[in-house]
């Protein structure tokens, strides 16, 4: 696939796609703008951020976090983006929370000193099917209805429901190729436009796409991880790789890859 074709396929990618998000999130101010919008807190400061942050779990499955941030108050914020419906979303959040908590807690720490953790989980579809853009999950005493806190906050955001809120407008930018809003989301819009329209930015994205194509990297990333193979298949198909190449790279069944391809919009 030549560079011109790569550039054309790059225009089909959006922040909802893993590799596009990876480049967007290299800018800490982009991370801050997204988190401020979803948490509805214009004073929040992101003090530190990491993209594609790996947490090793020697006794179980390790995780690669899309975005891991630390706010000015010390709260840890994990932003995860899931385009497909190939996972149990809530259990994925639960597992991420446990891995992050164990990773950020020093040996011998008192429980009251464990940092607060917020997980923002962005999905393309509304898997709760309740018609909302944002879902805040609370811990409630069943017998009394009292909300109790343990330092973990779960927020689910989806792009399926359009309710006119700023978060909904942000999700439009995350999922629709030609959507921008320089007034509400100047940093997000600028970053997205850079990687879609600027010659240098497009070249950076093409380099990422070329890297993904390397079979050795794919096998290392995908081996034994069914959901990651499904997600990667969708990303590769979006980028314009043939079904046969995707089957070869992901080792998924042909009918599985074909079913994913049938659901994707065709490039114009």
C-alpha cells in the first residue's frame, strides 16, 4: 500500500480508533480537555499523562491503558476507548481498576492512603441501552439507597445518544470524520485536524499505520488475546487492508473478519 493510499485511509480514522487516539493523547492538554468536559470540571488540571501505559500482572493478564493521567489533586484518571462490542465492558473496567489500584499502591500503605481512581470508559455504542450519553455508576446500600464511596469512580460515555450536551458534542468529534468544534474543543479539534489534514501530521499517522502492518508486531500484540484481535481486525479493515491480509495478521476465522467488514462503512 503506497503513501497516497495510506493518507487516504488515515482520513477514515478518528479518536475512537486506538492508534489515532494514541497520537492525539501525546498532548497532555488534549487529555485535560477531554477529562474536563466529561467530568464537567473546568478547573481540573492534568499534572501528568501517559498513553498506551502497560501494567504488568505476573499472576494474571497484563493491561495496556489507553490514557493514564494524574490530576493536580492526586487523583488517578484512566480514560479507555472501546470502538467494538467484543468485550464485557463492565468487567473490563473492573479488571482495569484492580490492576491500576495494585500498581499505584506502595507496599505497606494504609488503605486510607490509596489514591482515588476515576475510570472514564468511552464506547461507540450504548451497551446499557438506557438512552443516555453519560452513565455514572454509584455504590449504593441496597437496604437504604444511601450512596457510599470507596474512592473508585466509574463513568461510562457513549457516542450513540445525541442529547445536546458538551460531552455528546465531544463524542461526535471522536466518531465522525468531518466533525470539529473549535469553540468548545479547540485542542481536540486542532489535534484531530492536524493528523487528518496537515501534511506532517498525516505522515506521522502513515508511519503508525505502516508499523501496525508489520506482522511481528501484530503477532506480539495479539497472541492469545481474542478481543484484541477482533479490535485490531476492525482497525486494519478501517485502514483499508484486505480481508485476506487481516485474516493472516490476526489469525481470526474468515467468516469472523468478513462479518466485521460487513458492518464498516465503505470509503468513498
